[in-house]
C-alpha cells in the first residue's frame, strides 16, 4: 500500500513513516498540503494520506477539502494526525472528509489501531 505522510515536521514524518514501513507500507512524504496535492496528482495513486493540520502554505484541513472536491481521489483514505485536540476541530476535520483522527503525541499502537478500524492494518491491507 502506498501512503503519503504530510507534515511540516521532518521528525513527525519520520516517526509515522517508520511505523508504516514496519508493517510493509510504501511511504512518500510531503512538507505541506500544496506539495502533497501535487504528489497525489502526479505520483499517485495513494491509498492513504496521514495529514498534519498545522502546516505552512496549505494546512491539512485545506488539503482535505481540496482532495474531497476531486472525484479522482474519492477512494483515498485520509487520516488527520495533529495536536489539534478540541472536539470542534475533530468534528470539523471529519466533516471535511477525513476518515479518522489521531491526536499527537501518538504511539505506534494508536496508529495501528486506527488503521485496523479503517480496514488498512497489516492483516487487512
């Protein structure tokens, strides 16, 4: 499975990437939503995007809205991974089209559990 990890923090991209590589996923990275959108259009398909909310240029919320406007990407699973932990932000992201929401700091177990819920875990994917 191809995954796009989108976060302006290199350390966060590496941490998420390590977890996903550990279960056999192929990882690409983007440092903001604009770069990620370009990757989707030019280097896809991706089955999953792991997205930070707070990034320069184009934030994760705007990225999700742009992706969900384009029918070519309707099957892409979008998971917000962010420090935004207020319920209103969770609702906003899910309403925009995110499939799941992970709050930072996260553990490997939390990421794997969310993937299992989405049917994308190592035994499903």
